[in-house]
């Protein structure tokens, strides 16, 4: 009996010792993680970008790289300077469906301020309920874009603003006819006079007014902006780790950098469906350069949690789905695809930056948490009374 009790006592002591060792190991790991997070929090919220950990970048992304941060002040072109009167005219035109052939579709139909200045649809409905072929991009922060549309076919907002009006699938109206309709609306006379000095209505003035207004559609400071400015306690640990992963292991910074969170380039991520139903040749349709087949503009990520679904074809319905797509390196896409377009053989090769990352479920959650901090509180956008 004594031997049994002795063995029980020895066993108890061994278990207690193992438990204490394990507890100490766990506590040390907890302390190590806390120290690491505290260190990251101090660096990233210091207000000094030079103190941040170095980002992990591919060599091909370095020439266009600039660090993430605040949005700069909006600049207006010399040939279309800002004025409050021009902004008001542009805002009014933006919400006026009389620019369309049916008098029922306005710019705001697809770029609704209550829906992140897009429409949260896979594809938008246009003239005669025709379905578009690409997802409507948000106009939030469009002043910072260096080219417009998914394929970059417009270089300026002045040029871009006429295209949806004339597109048969969108507003379906000739710009000269649209300008004529606006010129016959008495209530617009005073708006054009205040904006441009006289009552003359022209397609050029309509374009400039729309562009002037759209440049003012800018994000307010987000949680991210407040955090990097020194409000260190505003971020959760998951949001903080998401920021760090964004700049390091997840390698999002290769394409999504600068205060706009875009490198302003065109990349092939293997979503053109070349040779399949739903094929979209992307940038090639604008440049006719075979090297551009399957490339699309890299969108900015500010307000990204408000502007889904994502990708040029609206194929991604959640942010977690987008992150998993990149984590897996888009394995559904063969390295090369080909098609024949207008008698020309085109090939599409996925960028080498889209590759297996093997992010864990926790890391995907943390990245999503960070991306949500890039969105600001929606502002009440005043819908103007339309002139009669």
C-alpha cells in the first residue's frame, strides 16, 4: 500500500512539474507576442514612416513603389481649376438623368453616394436594361487615379466623363444631343453662368463641371489615418497584425501602395478568362499592345470594404474571398492562356507576383480586419434639386 501511495505521490509531483513548465512556456510565449505587438504598435503609430519595418517587395514592383500613408491634397488641372460654382454645377449634372437617352439614368445611378459611390452590383444596368460587361468602379478618391476605367482608356476625368453618356450600354446618348437637352432647361442658365461666366452650354463645359465635382469626392480620414498619426490604441491587435502582414508576408504592397493604395499600374492576376465564356482582354482593348492582354488597372483600396463586389468582373463577393484568392496564387488560372481576337493570336500570362502565400485562416482574418480600417464613415452627400 505504501509503495502505491509513493508512486502516486511521485506521479503527482511529476505532473505538477510538467504543468508548471508548460505554464511557464505558455506565459513566455504570451509575453513574447505581447512584446512584439507592442513594438509594432509603437513603430507604426509613431508618425515617422522611416521607423516602420521594411516592406517585402518583388524587384519588379520597386520602381513604382511609394509607402502607404495619407492621401495628399487634391490638385486640379490648370485648364479646369476648381470653383464652388463649378462643383455645384457638376454635382447637379451628376444626378441629372436627362443626360441619358431615356431621361432615366444618371451618373449617380451606378455611382450612388449611399453605396460607396458605386452600386454594389456585379454588373450595372444601363440603357434599355442592358447589363454592363464590367463592375462599376467607385468614384471615391478618383482625383488620385492616373487613368480611368478598368482598362485605362481615359487619361483624365474630363475625357472620362463623356464616355458613359455616349456608351450604348450605359446612358446611350450622344454627347452633343445631351448638351442640347441641358441647354433647353431654363434653370441651368444661372448655374452655367456662375461656373463659366456666361450661359453657354457645351459638351466641353459639361465635361469640366462633372470632372470638377468628381475630384471633390474624397475619403475623410479613416481609422488607419488616425492610427499612423499617433492614436496607437485605436487599432486592435488583429488590425495591427493585418497592417504588418499587408506590408510583409502577404506582399500586398507590391501593387497596393501610396496613400491611394495603388501603384497606378496594370497587372495580370489571371482573371481575364481568356479563351472562355466571359473573356475580357482588359488593357489590350485600349492599347492594342499584345503584352497588355489580360491586364487590368490596379484599384485603390481606400473604402474597399464598402465597394464590393470586387475585381473587374465582380466575381469576388467577400473580402475574405479576395484574400484567399491571392493567398492561393489563383491556382485555377493556368500559367498561360491564349485566344484569337480580330484574327490576332493573343496570350495571357499571370504576373509572377500572384503566387502561393499560404496565409493561415488567422492571417486572412487579420488582413480583412486591417482592410476595413481603410474605410471612413460615410458622409451625407447632398442630392441637389434638379433645374427646371
